[in-house]
C-alpha cells in the first residue's frame, strides 16, 4: 500500500456510504492520532485500539445524525506523489471555517484552527467537513 492515510479515509468514506456503525483500520501512530482529532472535533463517536502487536487495529465508531453521516466530505490533500505544504499565513479555510483541515507540523498533527493560533504551517494532510 503506497498511501495508508488515503486508505484510512477511503475506509471511513465507504463505511459511511453503507451506514456501518464502525470501521477497522490497520494501526499506525499517525492514523491513531488522526482518528483522535476526528473524535475531538466531533466527527466520530469513539476510537479505540484493539488487538495485539503484529495485528493491531484501530476501531472507529462512526457518528450519524438523523441517519445521515456527520462527515459529509473527507479528502486527502497531500499525496505521496505531490506534497502540499502551507505557511502559517496560507493555511486553508475549509467550508468557511465550519470544516477542518488536518495539518502535519513539527508539533504533530493539529487542525488548521490550532495551527493558526500557534502560528505554524506544515503539510496539509486532509480536509473534512
């Protein structure tokens, strides 16, 4: 697999399209941190680590409102073939600031809103609204 983050986002998108309650994603630190941001921002119900060392998985409990998925749009921005970096002054605004962009910075993964407050830029991983 060349892009595990894109795979995670696609699994979430596909599971929501058929109204699954949860989705399993192979574990990595970055994906677990990304899932934690989704939970903190209210896009998913819960995220937990299941399994043991060579076969760890992340179980993401998806969130629905009136039988519609909370995540309307989820897209990978920076890809392995084309990295997208933004300075602190050029961070994206997602859906007039109702959505979020996840930024990979020297301080870890943070949202575009947090990056503006801390005045740091980085690689734009994905956009969600």
